[in-house]
C-alpha cells in the first residue's frame, strides 16, 4: 500500500515582478491554516489587508513587533519574519525574500526561519535565484521552482535627474542626498514624493499615495523602495552606487542594484533603469547582469545559534557566540540586541537582579526592544536598563506614570523633518513595548495611545515633506482661472503643453494627455486652456504628417500605427484580410474633415507597407491568370499564403502551373505555400487577427520549426503565420514537409520507430513526436515493446476509389490540360 505523500517543501525563486508573493498567498488560502513571514512591517500590513478582504476580519491575524491583531478564531497569520509565532502549527508556511538570510544585520533571523520553520502540509521559500545552490545544500529534497519576470527591464544610460521621464524614481543612499535631489526636483519639476526607511509606514504610504495619484510625477528615495513597495514606476535612476552598511561605505552588488531597479515596470509593463548624470554610465557587465538577471550565487548565510542557554548572562553570551559546524553558515556579527546584552551584562545592579534562568530570559527579551533610530546610542541602552529594573521590581510591571511621561514627551507635531522622524522612531519603541505580554497594567490602552501618537507624527511628517518638496504653483494657476484671467498657452517641440509657463500635459500624436492634477472640477479649466493652445498646433501638425515619408510611420504588434513615436491610428477589419481599415485614434482635437485627411494618408501608407511586406501575395493577386488558377490563388491570398494540400485536391487541374512556380508557390505533399512569406509571419498573423476580430497574438520572433499549439487559436491563424497543426504542435510548413519526406523514406523500408532524426527535423519534445506522425496518416502499433509506425492503409485508399467510382468515372486527363504540365513540373524546396 502506498503511503500518503509527505509535506511539500518548495522554493520559488526569481527576480522582482514574478508574482512570487501572490503565488504564496494564493497557496496559503488553499489550506485550512497558514502563516507567512515578510521582511517588512509595511509588506505584512499590505498583505494582511488583502487577505482580510478575502477571508474576513475574524480569520486573519497580523503579528509584527509593533502591532498584533489576534482574532480568537484566526487561521491565517501574516507576520514579520522576526515575529512569526512558530509554536503554532499551520498547514502552510512561507518565508518571503529569503535572500535576506545573507544580510549582515537581520540575516540570522531569515536563516533560522528557512532552516526550521515548517508548515504541516506545505512550506514555501520565496526569494532570489542567487539562493538556489545554498538552499539545495541546506535543505535536502527541496523542490525548486523558477519564475521569470513578467516584464523586461532595460538599461537607458545616464541622464540628468531633472530630465527623467514621468513616473521615475531617483535612488540615493543617504538622507542628505535624498534631500538635495528632492530640492532640485521641486525647483525643476514641480515636486516629488520622498521615501526613506526611517519614515513610518503611515508616512511612507501617504507619500506613495501622493505619487500614485499623480500629484507628483517623480519619487526620490533610498534603497527602501527595493523591497515591499509596488508602484507604477517606469524608470529607476541611481544617484549613487555605494552605501554605508553599518560599518563603512561599500559598493552595491549587481544583485542589490537589480532588486531596486526591478521596481520599474509592474506585471506586464516593461521598465527601465539608469543613472543620474553625476554617476555616469554603468559597466557593461553590470548592465548585462541586471537586464538578464544573472548574478553570482550567494556563498554564505548569516547564522546565530537559536538554542540559547539561560542559566546565566555569561552562558547566554557564550551560546550566542557559538559557531555553526557548517562553513556556509557564518556567525552573524553582534546585532543590536546582543550588543545591548553585552553592555547591560556589565552593570552590577543588573547582575544583582538576575535570579535564575527566568530573569536571564527576561533580560534577553528586554535587549530585543528595537532601536528604530538605528544609532544604538547609550540613551537606548539606558532605557533598556530602566525597563529591566522596573520589570524585576516587586510590582513586576512598568509604572504607568513613567510610561505616560515618555509617551507625552513625544506627543508633539512641531519641528522639522529630522525631528519628527526621531520622535516617530521613539514612539515605535513604545508601541513595541506595549505589545509585550505582562509588561504593562493596561496594555490595550498603551497600544492605542502609542499608535495614536505615531499616526499624528506621521501625518505631520507627511505635511512637512510635502510642503518642502512639492511646489504648489498649480494652486496659483487655478486661482487665476477662477478669477477669470486669460491664460497663455503653447506647445513645445517635444510636445509638452505649457500653460502660464507650467507644463500641464503632453501632446502624443493628436491626443492630449493631461498630467494628474487633482479632481475633475479642478482639472477642467486647465484642460480648456490646454485645448486652446493645441488648437493652434493641430493644423500644422496634420500638414507635417501628410507630407511625412512612409518611413516616419510604424506598426506595432498590437496593430497601432505610430508617427514620430506617438500612436495616431489603429488597424481594423476591412473588406479583405490584406486590406484592413485605418481608423484614427479618438481625439477631441480633430474635426471630421481633419480626421478624414489623417485617415487617407495613413491608408495610403498601410497599402504600401502591406504590399512591401507581403509582396508574393500582392504579385499573386495581380497575376494574369484565370479560371481554376485564379481560384487557387484566391484561396491562398485569403489564407495569407498557406493551405493544406488536401484542400486543393479538387483544383489540381490548374490553368498554368508554370505561372504558379514563377510566382514562388511551392506545392508540397502536405502543404501549398509561399516560402518567401516566412519573414512576414508576424504581419500576416496580425492581419488575420484583425480581420477575425481577435486580439493580436504574438509568436516567437525566430520562427522555430515547431511550437506548442495554443488550443484557443484556430488552424487558420497558424496557417496565416506559416504553420500547420499536427498533434499538440504547430509545425512550420517547410519543416513539416521535410518530416513527411523522411517518414515516407522510413516507411518504404517497413515499420519504423519515431527516431531522433525525425524529432530533430521539427525540433520538438520526444513525447510529442508520435502524435505528429499519426497526424500524417501513419498507423501505429506496439511491437516487441516499442511503438512502430506503418505506412497509411491502402485499403482506405481503395475504399475512396470505390466511392469515386460510385460518383462516376474521373474525367480522362487530356495531354494538353494544365494538370498534365503540373505532373511533370518539379517544385523546388
């Protein structure tokens, strides 16, 4: 009897924008219970809100150092990695961003989780491909799944920060550099959002929402955007390539740069990255690594012993210093909590309060109170000592008046950016303390009070950031319009629409694209002013398009016609598959006469473009042939150049077979087609989709001999792009012909195997080959344990002959008939 399969243990690896986290959440929700650990509180909160909307408030818990929402019946736990309640069994467990295990500061936490945290039925580790070798070594039997990035990421070189396109982020690696760049962006671009790791989640979210809403078109950030922020970014520019890592400055690795650059382009939208002009160009090898996601594998992980000895402070310190027997698990450098323990362990008063393992454990818990300012000052250590002394006093809890005094001193929203950020860091420490069980007399009250202070400070910080780094000139324009003042407008050569000296949008072709500027009512006067400016531009622009050469136009894979890089029209179904209509894109700036002028010029271009790309079909349409020959050519033109041979069997008596050969037609055993159209398959496929009313379907650009067929696409589509369907494959016509010839030669020698030579002919998977051979009419049978094929049954042909005899005798072929000439004609490959 076969036993039940064991728990699944899988790693899902790949670059940013591969849907790894989405997959893990979906897998978790398929189990009765689950837990997922994130590297950031912001990420945990974002996914908690998402899962709560799906499963309901009572089913989902949020557990971070500063926030705990624990419904009694919670089945799904969304946590930060440090706060995962691993003593609670769950069906599914996931760890996000496991490459953090190599981080010098927090890496030991992620290493511990990936080595020891497990779900009862399934465990999933999410992270970068660079973790593959170490994960395979450390976790026997691990299933590794690689996910490709949904969109491409390309390098565009250096550019001035003030010349970056809209929806760009500039990334610096110090607060002072962020402030400097943000000030420049305010002066030159009207403002930007600011994101730094020191911001509270609420402030960070408010800045991101301002960016997402279009109030500003640029973002200036530290590497905090590299993890956990999903925004509509199109471009990331690095204003530096080095950072301070807690010990000293160091250059960022290609993998670290890629983690940040990967924020450009989300889901199927492509993104780009580059540098600011001051940094200069990236090295070609670094560009190649980032664009193609090729990085050196992580060689070692940070590790800290988790089997701690609480008999004394000395034994606890010794157990924290223990090394791993595995050389790839490096002992982590002393983290903040370990440094605090070392300092407090020298305090005689602290040592006098140690009464056994319980108080040693309590001291360790106190040392783990985070210093959110990340400066590890003596003031923070003194605070930890006070907390421990209060907790070891007879009352065993923190005095209410003492806590109230600390919180009250932070409840002020005045001050500059740095002052507000320092207060937020302090209050987050008290939020963390308020969630420690048994430390406060009324923990719920202090959780609410500390959160209210943090929210107030976060809102104040958002206001100060916005006031400093966002230009409110837009308000000036709105006031002038409300006063009835006329506004001056113009259009630059680059297509930017300027009103009163301020950019309000872009003219793309003949469509006006306004900048995000608030509500509809506020935008309407601005749009009216822009339209007045554009009304003077449109006639000149239309005349320039009418006189433009054909090379100025381009056709996208989606059927959109562009001029000067901007979309101006779309191809739609016309009277014939090779004669689509050209419909100008909707624009309020064109009247009906102007639209017709635009349509006529683009229709002429479309006719020329298709004639050049599908020259054999155009020549066939114009060929001076009649009768059955014209019928054959009509069918081929309608099918865009390829038909199965059997569909022409009734029309083989052609009027002029030599003329067909001169037109480039190839008559094969399986297909009839124009080989010269092979390079135009993408256009033919687009035209077929447009004529059929289907969404355009792209195919691999290099036209492989075979590819897996899409069941949703009909045979006619594949014929249009030069492929025939056989089994589960779509096979290029010339490759299918070679396969047919090779199979006939083998069949002439008797039953044959689906040998490697046949597979190489169409370059398919071996498992797919038998169905293809069967589709050619060959009969299969298992002989001596092997699948062999025989030539098609001649009896079937005899039955067909009988049916033909019942229909009457076939007309005798005349010596001077067109088919007589075809019989002797040798078609070339």
